[in-house]
């Protein structure tokens, strides 16, 4: 039977390590994310963000460590029933129409296709409903990203794992997406996303983590990161954090600290 602690934890990484040959992608990465948090994972290109997500989703096998999703081991298929995922490089089948893709993805999630709900979601993301009748190969990068976000958010899951969700979006679409994510947070959903846009992290996130060279460098609130480094902005604090000598952070955002 699942304990109360496990039920309140959306994601848990315990000493997760991963190598690709001689290259270290993750080193003893330990982090807890409480259910209901909006959580941002930040780091430079190649820091290990996408590798961590691949391990979480069982696309890659960690060399060591343990990962749980709502208290269930990540290798078990049922652990992923409560989450929806959008990859950084989202490439839907080019031959499908927008409607075909959404209908297929919702069917896989056992969610009924509602024309009204789909149209409202497209409007919320500033994607013209006429895109439903167009083949995906005719979409721009921004349109493709909006389609992927629509499929993900229409799935009505408890946890959304989004790898660079604002990639390719114009300023209006970015603002609209942030509004949607805030609404999901208010509903008690858990959002775990990676981003290079630290302003978005500060605006949206209850908690965040900094990963650098596969190691956890910081875990806490955006305000705590700024305070720790005496920085006026999150960007300055991030630079200070990754320039420090390598020291694995304590599990400062473990669910034991959840307010």
C-alpha cells in the first residue's frame, strides 16, 4: 500500500547516474518534486536535462539509481499513466492532418475527442482552427509546437513533463501558454519542465533546480537561488551557481520541505 509520503511525491530521483561511454551525463542526481508543484529544471545545453527526462520515461536506462513517479517505479508501465510528455524536438507524423494527430493521441490516452474542447484549446494557444484540416508537413515550427502542446494538455493528466515547451513560440503564444500552465497549477496539477528562459522559471515556478555537468547544483525556490548568491536577477544567480566548483547540492527541494 502506498504511503502518504509517496502519494504526495510526484517525482523522485535517487542517486541517478548515467554514462554514454566515457561521457558522464548524470552523476548521483537526487531530487524530489512534490505533487502540485510547478517545477523548472534549468541548465546549459548538454547539462543532462534531456537525459534525465529520458531516464524518467524509460527511454534510457540509468546505470545506477532509482526513479519513481507518484511512488511507482519508473520501469513499470503503469507509472506513466498519470503523465503526459512533450519532447524538445517534437516531430509528429508529417502525413497526418492536425485533427488526425490530435484524435490519435487522445485515443491512445483513452480521452474522448471533443471538437469544442479541441477548438478552445487551439484558441488558447493562438493556433488557427483551420490547422486541423491541414497536413502537419505544412505547419511552421511554431504551429507544430502548438499542436504538440494541445495534444499534451488535452490529455487531462496529473503530471505534465515538458522539455523546452516554449521552443519556437512567438511572444503572444508564450504568454498564452504561461496562462494555461498557471491554470493547471491552480487545478493542483504537477508541471515539470526544462527551460533556458529563466524569466519564465521565476514567473511560473514554485521550485526549481540547476543541473550542471550532470550534477545537481541547486534545488529550492527561485528566490532562494538569488538569495544564496546575493544576485539581483535569476540569470546572475544561475551563472554564479554553475561557475562554483562542482559540489552536488543537497536535496533541498525534496518533498520533506514542501510547505
